[in-house]
């Protein structure tokens, strides 16, 4: 028989989503945080790739595939900013 203290027991996570509430549920907060982390990793990889192509490989700044990378990077950064604003509003 194993004896557990109350704080050692894992808490059951509430995985409910509520689109009608103005407050975020713990599951929605977890999803936002996970997406921010994923986007941040992708953004860092894309910035490193752009740095490699433009600064080290000396590709022209206005090459089509570089512009596509920049457009995708801009979308990811805007998305991350939006997620962070929503979380900041939730924590206030």
C-alpha cells in the first residue's frame, strides 16, 4: 500500500473548451502557450535560414523564395503577437 500526501497526487486536467466565455479555460491557455512555443521555434529556424541565405550565401535580398520566407515569417510573428496579447489580457 502506498501513502500519498494531498499535494503529491496528480490533478485531473480540465480539457473543456468554452468558446462562449470571455475567460480562457486551462485547456485553452495550454493550447495558446504550446502554439506560442512552436511558433517561436519555427521563427528562430526561419531567421537562421534567412541569415544563412542572405548574409552568408549572398543571395539577392529580393529573390522570390526569400520573399516567400519573409512573408511566412511575418505571418508567424503576427500570430505569436496575437496569442501573447490574448494571454496577457487573460492574466490581467
